């Protein structure tokens, strides 16, 4: 009996060590309770022998203790038996409280296996590591490293029905399951256009899928992982809120992020990419706040794909990835997670951190491309810090065809330099499971604005070219070419500033616009924290101007008279009789803050067809010593299997090296342009060619679903646009592709009005992009080269 007693206590001590390694959720809690109860009995004094008793009484004491321990110990033994699993299945906790993730698979020669995962676990610690492969199962296992299965699309994963999802807590799985992969992206789950364009219709499908997962033992449900469109998620959650059972089946909000500027990325308030990333994470945090206040129980944010791409959408080299990993992952995310005061204060002091919108509850219906930056509010920067603090996990996107960026050579060959940097940073993160205290508080209301319309409305000022003249002084607003930011902006005589006083109004919402110089591409701004003549300027590129570049155009008494008030700083533009120019606190600015906005009909009117002039639409640069292209001999109409039909291409001007794009954040005349390679164009620079007949095609942007058009009745820079949905674009959306000398080179000529697409050498983005007629008047900058993009 004495020997039995000591063996039982030795068994408890050994099992306690194993249990501490297992940490099995509720089962662990139950075993802990039983173990403590058993130990309490084992060390309790025997009845009548509180002092331990004499030696001759020891046997009786042991029998008494053993009798008390037996029922409790048998319950404990049963709990341990029920929890036994294979060595590959030591991960059994229900919570995804593991900071370090790997987005990886073993296909396409990616050289990844269980040895690699074990190497990573050896650096990070297995309890901090998890992986997924966009499937329901994995052959890659390492003790105590969690595999998270995925239901990749509504109802299935790569053709495997959701009903085939394996049970939780087996074969390396825990209690978490990932939901749909990028329903907002045309290359992933969003290849179903209905899903991509109508998020509110799919809340019931989500509920059905997650109920299947719940029935199989899963307890945490990672929401649809977004590629970029935060508004899609907002509208989806809005519908989920009113769908029975849905809100209980969204445990985390998930999102992805790929950057094209990793080689120049820096964790600095002066770096636009860094501000963009902070704005992006902030938006998901605000959604979590908003919907938790409506009865959801969202525990945190899951950043489960991030990495670097080149402008041509191949994977960046190791040095570019190392830079982004250091600047964004290590010096921003990890620093904030670990409470670094300097990093937190730097974020809090950063301007131009702007959440995306509009809000799904604003009364607008969802449409592709509607999501745009909203003006920065007072708590945006501080909330960006809380957003990072709310991150539960981050997963680096590890693979590209034939290469695994985190591991060296064939599987089992060790960790790469990039992998070492990533896993070293991972292990430094202190994970205490805490989140910001106000995670369940509603997000601040957006800045006051009229959301009765959207960017597709018939606003006569939207996209209009205007001159802005002061009512008191008669001076015209100008921004000089060749200068930038605070230099070369003012109000002067029309005679002196006829060329640099044309402005384009880009509508943000009803009555709110970005005001961009047509000549220089500089966007007007008035900084918060400054007043009168300080902190006002016009910056280029316009995309670098933040929330203080949004202006409310407030109608006054009189024809076309307005006060122009900054939406962020509440500063009113003025031109005083004493020659002073600036933007002052709105309530302090008098009648010299009233302006006349005069639409320039030669640009805005669809009926005007002016000849191009040097001042406004420089004639496209003619080809040096052009050789007339002989008229092609008639060719037979190609078959529907035409070699260009259905192809995805990037369209780059041969002369100016500018790549055509149509942003998701705009429509019709807004957000279309052509940018140089030095500034790069992202996914909105990929177009799909749809054959009409012969050599005639529709040219549709793959990212924004906008179709290129050039209306009759306009010419040169006027009227060119890209509209969505494509069905709303008429016959002026059909283009002839006329082959030119050189591989994959064409002139792109509108079939309806013979206007030829061009992008002049002088200019960038929207500047000097147009379609000119007659086609013969367009020179070398009317030749374009197609670069094919693999699906």
C-alpha cells in the first residue's frame, strides 16, 4: 500500500507536466480541477492522525487516503484517456491565440514539409505557431503546431463539399476554422461575380457553412478573409446582423495585404505606404467595434496573408521582402504588440490615417469600387494603435510557384534568411490574450456629410474642369506647374494664370470634393492645426494628399457662388483685398471667402469638340519621322477562339511608358489614368479583352469591373472614362485593335467615333491621357503594348 501510494503521486506529477504541455481548453480545466482535488486528498491529514500519526498507524492512514482518492482519481484517469491523441495531434486548444502563422502549401514545387514546420517551431516555440494551406486537411504536421482548415468558398473547398470538413481536435486541428478566401477578389472566391458584387445576399450561406463546422466541434470561426474591399465586409456583416444565428458564427475578422512598394517602404509618418497600412488595419478595427456594439462577439483581428509583389505582380526578391518585414511587421506590428512607447506615440502623431467607407448603414447600396478613404477623425490615429493591439495573429504568405520564401531549398533544408527574420520577430511577441478595453464600444460616427448620393450620381460638378474666382478680388485660384506643396499656390489675375488656373472637382460625397489642378496634378489641402496663410498648399501626386484634401463646396446666394471649406480642418479658402491668400477658421472668414465656380465648357460639355491646344491638351507627340502605316488588307474575321479573346493584359504606352488603370475607388470619368513605371500601377492596371467581332473588343478592368469608353461629341482629353457595370456602357465602349510594328503592339481606336487612345510623354496619372480624332492626328503616343497576365 505504501508503494502504491507513492506511485499514484508520481503518476500525478508526471501527468501534470504532460497536461501543462497540452493545455487542452475545457478538457484541461476539468483535469486540473480533478488533479488538484486528488492531490488535496493525498496530502490531507488522516482522521485522528492530524500530526501524521505514529509509524505503526501509517498503513491505516494510507488505506484511508487511498479510499478517498479512488473515485476522484478514476474520474481524472477517464478524462486523460478521452484526451489521448496521436503525436501529430498535440494541438487541442480551442482558441487561436498563436501569434505566428504561415500561409503555405506543398503544391507547385513549393518544397515544404513537416521538417520545415518543425524547424520553424524550434525557433518560435510550437505553442506560438500555426499554419494553413487553403484546404481542409494537411499532410504536414509537427507536435503542438496547429493546422487551421478552410472552407474556401461558399459550400466547398476546391470542390470538396463543406460536409466533408474533418472534425475539430483531430490530426493537428484545433477549434478554429477559416472561412471564405477573398470573396471581394475576382481571382479567388470572388470569381463568382454574384458573391463579389452582392455581399448582403450571402449571410445565410455563411451561416449554413459555419453551422456545419460547429456541428463538427469547431468553436471559433474566422470571418471571410478580405483582399482589399473593407466595404464588402461591412455590408456582409450588416446582413449577418439580421440573419438568425449568423452573428454567433463570426469570431474574428480576417484580411490580407500585399504591397507593391516594399523597396521604398518605411515605418514613417512621411511614407504613404505606412499610412495606408495603418488606415487599412484601422478600418477593420472600426468594423469590429461597430458590430460588437450591435451584439456580435468578435474577439480580434486575423491578418492571415501579407507579403510583397512587384508592379508586374510577381513576387518580390528577398531584399524587398526583408525591408517590408522589418519596417511594417517588426518595427510597427511587433513593437506595438509589445507596448513600445516610441512607436505608439509616432502613430498617434501621424496625420492622414483615414478609414475606408462609406458606412454600410449610410443608406447607400453596395457597389463595386465604392470604397474610398474617408476624412480623418480625431481618434483615427489612436484607434490605429488599438487596431494593431487587437491583432490576434499574423501569417506571412510564404510561397510562389517553385519557391518557398521562408525555407531554403527542398523541404527539410532549413530556414531562409527571410524565414529567420520572420520567426525571430515572431518569438518576441508577448501574447497575453488582452485586447483594447473599448473593443466593444461603437466606432466614432463618420465626419458629418450628406450620403444621399454616391460617386455615380449626376452631380454636374463631378469631374468638371472649372475656374475658381474670388467674388471680392476677382482673382483666380492657381497652382503653378514645377512647384509643389506650399509653394506656387495662390490667387492671381486670370491673364497671368490662364494655364495653371484650371481645376478638376472629384466628388467624394454629396457637396464634398477633391480639388485637383488640371495642369500640374496638384491637390488642394489645408492642414489641421494651422490657420490663415500657414499650412495651405497643393500637393503632387494627388494620392499623397490625405484627409485635409477634402473640401465642402457650400452654395451661397448668387449664381454659382460657394464657400470652399476644408472637411477636416474646417478652414475656409479666402482671397483678401490686401493681397493675402489662405484658409482661415470658417467662422472668421468674411465675404472674401465666397468664390465663383465657372465650369469650362470646352472641357465639360459633351457637345463641344475643340481642337487640341498646347495649353490644355497638348497634341500627342508625333512619331519622329513617322512611316505611314499601309492600310491592312482585309483579313478574315477571326474565330471566337481569337488569340486575344478572354486574355488578361497590362496596357502600357510604348512612347511614354505609362500603364493604363481604372481604380476601384472611382467610376466613369473618375479614377482612370495612365502612370509611369517609376510610380507603378497595381491590380487596377489589369484588363480583360472580350471579343465582339473581327478585331473589335470590349476592354474591361479586371479589378474594378469598369469598361473603357470614349464618347462621341468629345475629343482629346475630354470624356474618356471607364464605367461600371459594363452593361451600362454603350457602343462607345467597343474598340478596334490595330496591329503595329513590334510584338503585341496595337493602336486602340474607338469603333464608334474613330478616337485613338493616347498617353502623352508630358504628364502622369490622369494628365494628358485621352482619345483623339481623327485617328491619324495621334502620333507615337497612340501605340500600346500588351503584357499578358497569367490567371
